[in-house]
């Protein structure tokens, strides 16, 4: 199986811009983007929406035994964040000397996710940091 190139990775709008979708009929917001609203079905008309990236932690866990890609980062926190606009998003939560707990306010930041071994391609992604 061929690995995706960094260029392809960067073309995915939702990875770099926290772009989801909104149903212009009922106002429901989704992340990742959807082509059909769960509430409106065929009647839906979906539009791109860039979320502001602010939200709060609704669940989290500490990863102590990570996959090889993140072995140098362990232990690290992964959590589920409810954005102010409604959708729930999962991602890494950066520890910045502020304690993480349910209800912790966070904001999106874009950081290096990992470096692909031999090729040295750097992959970036959104992460969350406490505010």
C-alpha cells in the first residue's frame, strides 16, 4: 500500500483549517464534513464551515503505550472536545502546565504530528491546548 504524500495530506481542508459542514436547512454542524445532513436527509444542502476551534474537553485519556508513530511522545493525552459550534472532535491535547479535566476550555492549534522516517516528511494536524 502506498503511503500518502505530505502534499496530499495538506490538501485535506479539514486537517489544516478545521473545516466541517453546516446544513443550510436546519443549521446542524458536522465535523468531519458530511455531504448529507443526518436530520434532513435528501432535503439537506450542505455548505463548508470553518469552525473557530474553541471548545471544552468532554472526555480524555492518557496514552502510555503508543503506536510506533508516536513512541517518542508518550505519555500524551488524547481527548474528545465539543466545539462551541456543536460538533465533537477528537485529537491530541497539549499539556502546557494547565491541568486537563472534563470541562477544561481549549482552543485549536496546528502542530507537527509526526515525521515520516526515511523520507523525513513532516505531517501537521490540529491539536488542542488549554486556555
